C-alpha cells in the first residue's frame, strides 16, 4: 500500500486544544518533540516545530500545516480517531487530498466521444480532458487536475501550491472545417513541444488570415481567455507605425490590445519586403495540457472520413505548404517532426495521393494530385503579406499542359468529331498527331468512339462531363 504524504491545517480552536492535550501528557513541548522524533524516522522535529503547529501561521503570513505522519502519532497520543480529527481540517497540502475536492478530481469516465446534435457531429470535450498537467518546471511533477462538467460548459483547473490555473471550455465543439483546419494549423505552426514551454501556447505567422483562423479556432472551444501580442519586423524596410496599423486592421482580435514590437534589421529573407510576423501567446499550464490532448484526438478523428482529411490538408498547406514557380511542378508540405510526418503520410495515403519524401518536406508532383487540390479548393486562403500560394497554384494549374489538353475538349461539347476535324480546329501540322493526342483521352475514358464508313468518330463520355466542367472553369479564373 502506498504511504500517504500530505499536510493539514486544523481549525484554530480545535488545533490549539488538540496539541495542548498531547503536550500535557509529556509535560513540555520539548518532550513531545523528542518523542515524535523517535517515532517518525527521517524527520527532524524540534520544540520550534511544535510551537509553529500551535500557531498555524508564520510571521510572514503563510500557513503552517501538520504533516499527516505527525498527526497520526498525535491521534494515538490523544486516543482520538484520525478520520474524525481530519474533519476539522480547513486546508490540505497538496489540495487534492481534501475530501471536499476529491469529487472534482478528474477520473477517466466512459463519456461518448462524439455526439450528434441536429444532424451535426460534435466532439464532447468532457470525454478528452486530461487528468493531470504537463510536467511543471517549478515542481518537476505532473499535478492532478480538477473539473466541473456542466451541460454546456467544462471548467478545468489545477491547484498547485505556487499557482492556480483554470480554463473554461464549451462542452461541445462541432466537427466542421474550422475544427480540422485550425487543428492542422496549430499542429504545424504552434508550440506543441512538451518540455521547456509547458506553461504556454503560442502561434506566430506572417499572414493575418492564419492568425485570424487561429483566433476563430480558439473561440470555437475556449471561453474568456487572455493573450499577449508581439510583432517582429524588418526595420530597414518597414515603418513601425505602418506595421502596427497593418496588423490591427487585418486582425480585429488585437485592435484594442497592447502590442510588444521588436525591430530587427537582419530578418529572414522571406520577410524583407512585408509587414513582419505577429505572435500570439496564452500563458496557462492547464490549457497547454488540454490542447495537446485535443490535437492528438483531432488527428485520430481526421483519419475516419474523407471530408475531414481534406479539411486537415487545407490547414497543412495553409501553414506549411509551398508551390513551385513559375511552372507547377510540385506542391510541398514542410515537415521535420518525425511523429507529425508519419501522420501526414497516413493522411496522404488515405486520400490516395502519391508523394515523395525529402529531408524537410513531402512532395506532391503528379497532375492527378494537383487536380484533387484544385477540385477541393485546398488552397483557400488568399495571402496578402507574402507570396500568394492560392494564386500561384491556380495559375500553375491553369497553364499545366495536361489542363490545357482537357480544356481543348470543351470545343466539342455535344457534338462528334473525327481526327481530321481535330487537326483543323487546332491547326496541327500532322494528321497522325491528332490520333496520338486523342488516344490519351480514350485511355482515360474521357472520350468514347464509334465507326461509320471506316471513319472513327469521337464524342465526350457523358459520365465524365462533370469532371471536365470543373477543369473548364480554369478558363475564367
């Protein structure tokens, strides 16, 4: 059986009477201290300790509690029941030994993970709350967490001696595009490493759209949080007032916030000509513990449905994606974290996206992959503080040779044609080149054929019209 180790502060009147009874049996405080020293191995007990237990409060104001091992011996001396004596306690150290608070300690319960409300799926946050904090840098321990679960809210807090942290969460968070995009962005751009920064979460980016998405994501589950703001910019290229004005106009969440500004004359090359980066930080030990669990769960849920996979991919490419220029040859996802890379590989495999691995990224290179990204509007964010990935991708996809080939079919919508007519329409020099070109469409089942008087006629496959119309839209982009 594990030995309990905690201390208690008894009610003042009861405490003084209780200790005076024990002192009277030994004749003095010193004699009581000497007796206790023989009973409690490894603990130095003096007359001063006994005096402090009677007072219950140090001269500088902090409470002086009685260790449970001492209290147990005092109960034997006084012939009193320990459990009855403990009912006179007004404070426990650590607090989670307080019987009044034990009911709020988090115990893993069988709460369903997902709940359907009005035909929409919601994640029940009460089912994933952690039972302890991350390792505290000050105490070097993982500390128990307390919770109150209500119908629409979840309160979560820690009662470490040196600090009390608490957060309020909405009970249910909808499993929509914001949930998966936000989770992907924070997993890629935010502080998720466990260790030195267990007391805070933060995210920094040069794009206001990413920062706004981060705030929208937080608002979907977090109630009443406080954050700090920091801007870093290149002093050789930007004016401080213009930088602050830019960020306050583009990120309305910070318009009334106090902002710390750092000027750097030697900044990253990619940020030389823009308005720098903005960093949002929230200091809360309990929130970091919860957030790590939320991100882990978001990845597990992501792998269950294609629509979730696509939404998560949007967040990945918004934060860590890049597009080759000026010719669309590859789309890459930057990733150096081994665990995160393995998850991204699983995600791409579920979407049947072929990729190659580099040292710092995963690369998507085929037109089929590009079409999937285009069809599902994966690059949905229009960036304004750097290279616009969406415009770069759309322009590259539009000018891709394969895309141009599909666009040519639009001229023969609802009518048949032969190779000679194709040659004439596109002013091809050689007749045979028409057959070779059209043969690719036949293999892809985009074109069907029939013969009449030894002439081969082509016509669009009705089942592929929706696919082709999506590509034909690029002409108007």
